[in-house]
């Protein structure tokens, strides 16, 4: 009985998210465009997330390198460390970790902000002022999240590789140019493009879920907290689901070799 | 003249009502699940008239004005604002008619990420795209002058007191110089002195701009100060309507409980 109820709740929620996404494509992308607010959101979502993404990327590259070194040394392939770390970061770890950090920061922020606006009737006030709140608040945030995450991922990857370079140089001395030449010599179009393309979907998922949870927040401060929390949880799960589907697709297309 | 619900005269012909009657609510029904909030409710508001809708908490007063401005859709019935049936209007038509209607929210609903100036500019920018910054600045300062808060123009809402927030919200409501203003419990949560100031502001601005108003309230001082006519909303219906003094003298138990 409880299982049936859970399943029904799951399908109900999925349906509502799908309808919300449908509304974004039918209403949110039509003129009048809120260009000023979109640029403002790009600044908030993109530029203001950069320090956090950069810091986590740097640590991720550093730690990954230090952790991998003993295993590679054991097999006598320590020289392949830059290649291994580079491929891992660019193809998988960089996009997924950046998206998860992004979901934690931006998903919760959007969920809480819109939830709070809903509870304090600011969304109604906006509608009364002749503004379509769905376009002004939702569409701009979803588009900004979709556009900013790929850029942040590329920057995060670059900083991560720099962290890896520092990690390599803790125990040995490697030339900066040689280190990056080794990485870029190994990486191909098939490594980079699927990784970049899937980050657009990650960004869309984070923006969509954050807006959905905030826009449909129930009354009260507890509702706002719950919106922020469930926005992070659901968008994180969605990131893994999208990643799994993307890997399956690239495998079918033969891009994983 | 005090009129009991079952004596309510037949509503005027909508064609005939245009001009004289600003808002005509005809036989509206609204329910949320099994809870019937408005049950065949009728109301007419005339030009430059202040109508107070009185009722207990949860009686459906806020639902009524949200239906009038199109934030909620009634299940049945017509709501004519300047002769146009609000529930049947498209989004663009609603936006057009909303320029003539101001709405003061119970919790003020000021945008907390914007300064007072930006809060007041927001509706102007949405409706009057062609206006220069100089015109916008002049209108913002005029609106703030009306409520005596020009010095708060660059402050954030969090820096203002409850009474000041209400006055800024009132300034934002008035900035497009609407013909009709809907007040959702304008004095709730304010001390008696500030509440009286808000009442006086409502009357002052109504006289200055010749607006019609629907004021939702259960603050009897506010009702007494602002009402030309009082409508008592009970069990989703218009139980009685009349002047404040007439209702105050009534011996009906359901009416008396509001005046005790």
C-alpha cells in the first residue's frame, strides 16, 4: 500500500516537472525576452559561482593526482599520470563534480529565493505589476543555468588540470609545457565534446528543478527550506541519471574509445 | 440603505452598468477542494466609492479580490471590471486592465532584493517602456512624497519599519495612478497609531486621485474610517450591506459580533 502510494507520488511529481518543463518551452522562450534579467542571472549564476568551482576544481585535481600516483608507480607507469588524470577530469569527473557543486550552490539558491518570493506574495505582486513571473523569474534562471554550467565546467577543468600539475610536482619535477602537451596529445574531440554537451543538460536540470521547487513552494518558512533542500537532492540525482544516459549514448556512438 | 442578502436588488444590466459601476461581481463561486469559499457572491462598486468587505478570517475576502484582479479564477460567475469580464481575459488583456487596478498586499510584497526606488520603478518600467529616466524619477518621488517617505528612496525594504513598509507598498500601488485599488487588510499587524495613519493615507489618496476601492479588513477602526459602504461576507455570501453606522446599530447577532 505504502509502495503504491510512493509510486503514485513519484509519477505525479514527474508529471508536474514535465508540465513545468513544457511550460518553459512553450511560454518561457517566446517574446517578450527579459534580456536584462537574463544577463543579471548569468552574472549571479556564472560569475559568482566561479570562486567555488575554481577552488573545488583545484583541490580535486591535486587530490586525484596524489591518490593515483602510488597505483601507477606500482605498475611502473608513473609517466602516464598526466594522461590518466587529464582524461578522467575532462571526460567524467570535471563535468559531474562541477555540476554537483553547481546544484548545491545554485539549485538551493534558486529554490530558496523563488520559494521565499512565493510565500511573501512577491510573485503575485510581479504578476499584478504586468510582468509574467514565469518568464521573468523562471525562464531567465533556467537559460542562465543552462548556459553558464558548460563555461564553468571548462574553467573548472582547466583549474583542475593546473591542480594536477601542482600535485605531480610535489614528488617530482615536470615541465608545465610537457605536462599539458601529454594531456592534450591524448585528448580528442570525442573526449571533450560529449562532456561539454552533457553539461548543458546538467545546467538545464539544475535550473529547472530549482525553479520548479521554488515556484511551487508551499506556504511558510518550512516550505522554503524544504524547496531548497529538495531542489539540491533531486537535481543531484538527475545529474547522475543524465550522466548515465549520456555515457550509454556515447558508448553506442563509439565515442568512448 | 441597509440591505439584507435576501433583499438584494437584481443586478444591473452589464451594458447599462458600464461607466457608473466600476466593478460588478455577479454570482461568483469559488471552492478549494471540498471547502466552498465563495458561494453565489455579488458585489457592485461604483466610481469613487470605498467599499469595505468585512468578514472573519478565512471567510474568502482575499480570495474575492484575487479573483477580481485575475490572480485566481472563479469556478463560476462573472467579474466585470470597467465592463470587461476578468475570468475570460487573455494574459495580455489582463496586463492591460491591471494598469487600472492597484493591489496592496497584506504582507506588502515588496521585492526584498531591490531598493525602494527599484520597487517603485518596477511597475513603471513594465508598463511605460517609453518613459525617460527623468520622468520615472519624477513619478517615483511623487509617489513617495504622497506617503511622506522621500528620504527612503535608496533604502532596502529590510531597513524600514512595518508602517514604512506599508506606506512604500501603498506608494508602489499608486504609482501607475490606478482607477481602482484593492487593499488586502491594509492595517493588519500595525499599531493603532500607524494603522490610523494608513487609514488617513487611504482616504487622502482616494480623494486626490478619485479612485474606487475595495478594502478587505476586520479591523473595525479601519472599517469605520474608510468605508462608504460595508459588505459583510459570511459563509461565502453577501450577508448584508450598508453604511457603517447602520450595521453598527443592527440587532442581528451575526452582525453585532463584529462591532462588539
